C-alpha cells in the first residue's frame, strides 16, 4: 500500500494544479493568473540566490569550526527543492515551495530526517577538528601507514588462492 502513494501523488498533483489554474483564472482573470505564475518563478530564482548563498556561508563556517554541517546541508537541499517548486508553474507547488523557504518548516524537516542520516567525519585526531579541508600533501610515501600501491604488468603476476593454487576460472596469462 505504501508503494502506491507516490505514483498516485504523481498522478494527482498535475490534476490538482490544473484545477487550481482554472479556479484562480476564473477569480482573477487569465492575464493576472499568468502574471502570478511568472512572478512566482522570478521570486523562486531570487529567493534561491539570497537564501542559498546564506546556507553556503553557514556550511563553510560549520566546516571551518569543525561542527556538523548536516543540518545546513539538508537546509540547502530543501531550499533548492523550494526554488524548483516555485519556478515550475503551479499554485499548489508554489505554496509548498514558499513553505520550504521558512526556516521553521525546514527545521521540522531536519528533525524528521536527521535520525535516518549517517554523517561520516574525516580527519579526526586527538584534539583535532571533525572535518578537514582535504588530504595534506605528503611527499614521503614511506611515512604513510596505509597500503602502498605496486604497479605490475599482466605478465608480472598471477592470481592464486590461499593454498597457492591458481584460479581455474581465469585464463593463464603467462603463456
């Protein structure tokens, strides 16, 4: 039953949008309806620019201080979805998009999603920050603790199992 909700929603949403166009067009006229649709698209683009840059700034600050940027990332995704809903024509999608631009609604969405997310931190050292800007250049490979890469040609190796036998499914590359 749960899997039927999304297809039915995709079918019902355009029908509801058409009904909303007809209702608004009857009440305010065709010209004003078209202006409202155009205005909502422009508002979506402007709000995306303003609020999107603010979220990017907060994500950068969270990364620099070593705090968890998960909340800000989810807010950023919701802002992009909200702008998309405002840009596409439709009054119901515009209402949903405008609601997603409200920070309290985004916080509600974050509280619903945060238990389902796993955030991986990198660069954790004793007393270090939780998030790093990337790997530091290391010119001396012998100091690394990780595995080293050895580049071999096809005729310089063969695959064997734990008992020293070669894989019977693989062609003999040495012949």
